[in-house]
C-alpha cells in the first residue's frame, strides 16, 4: 500500500482542538472553506484534499482503506494523536472506516449525508460526460457549462464538477484524472467488507439533508450504535453548501456538548 502526502488547508490556532474535514467525490478542500473559516474561530481546522482530488497527488489506487491510511499518515506527520473527524459523502465513508479501524484516533465523529453501505447508483454517466467535453474547443467556463447541460441537467451539480476544470497556458484541462475516477468509482460507491470489526462506540453525529435519501437510521445503528441522526430542512446531499448557517450551528452544538 503506497501512502500519498495529502495537500491541505489549515486554519485556526495551533493551541486549539483539531478537527479534520474530508470532502466528497469530485470535491476538494476549497468546497469546505466557508465552513472551515467559521469553525477556525474555535478549533484548529485541517481541511484535506484526498488522493486524486484538489492539489493532492494522483495515484491509480483509490479505495477507503488506502484513503484512510493517507489520513492517518497525515495525522502522524502533524503530531495529531486524535482529532474530531468530519466527512461528507466519500469523505464520510473514509472517516467511518477510520473510526471502525482505529477508534482511538477520533474524538467526535461527524458524518454528512452518507451511510456505511454500498449504494446502487454509479458515476458512469457523469464521468463519461466529462470525458466527452471537447476541451480543446472550450474558450470559457460558461461554454463548458452549456455543453454539459444535456448530459448533466442540474446546474448546481455542473458548476460543482466544473471546479475541477483549470486553465493552463490558454488550454482547459481537468485537475482530476478521469481515467482513475472511472476505474475506481465502484470502490467509492461501495463500503469495505467489515470482517467482524467491532462497532464504533464514540460520539457520532450523522447530518443529512431533508431532501436527501442517502441515509436511513437502520443503515447506521449496527456499526454506530451511539450515533444521533439529525436532518436539516430545505437541503439535499450538499447540505453544508445549501444551508451553511444551519449546518455550522448543528456542528458546533455537537462539538461543544460535554
């Protein structure tokens, strides 16, 4: 197993309790900057770019076992014995796997709109749409957004994906390696085999969007028996971006609870 050295953004006082934020598939630390800035008033916040995302190195292997090892290595390099851990979607699965494997490294666990299970959906259509985008012909992001509209009709989702489009020497390129994403996407949709791992008994909060259907109570109770499940109104899967104030308030109340 080859560990990669993760890129990150750090905010807050070095003397504060650390919290590590793990983003979702196709995302990066930048998607969490507003939340991180708010939390940094009280905590030492590390917002990571997981492998193959943001500014972190690319690697052909991407599953929750290796991603969790990347994060644990990051903690070791920064002398973080334990930290609050918050993850959204893919990042949430990574955080849950860490909690099941090495619970002593986690203070409080916050999982955002994802469950420890294998889902039936796939990313095939999304990845193919990005493959099909004629990068050499694109003059600006608006043009790219228009070209993606037929394959990806949701404007918010298109704009989110296009954060991975970067301009180098007058030519647009993908920051992410689409071939790796295509090959590894089944690992992201899945959750690793538990193999008789003990349930995580630490304090855990699952935050879900009211309009999302990713998480049901029965999905989490066996592995996370102490978990509390809370819903935020008028929000879907990207609850932290759609209702940031309500989301931050919920996170802070959970972290401050004795």
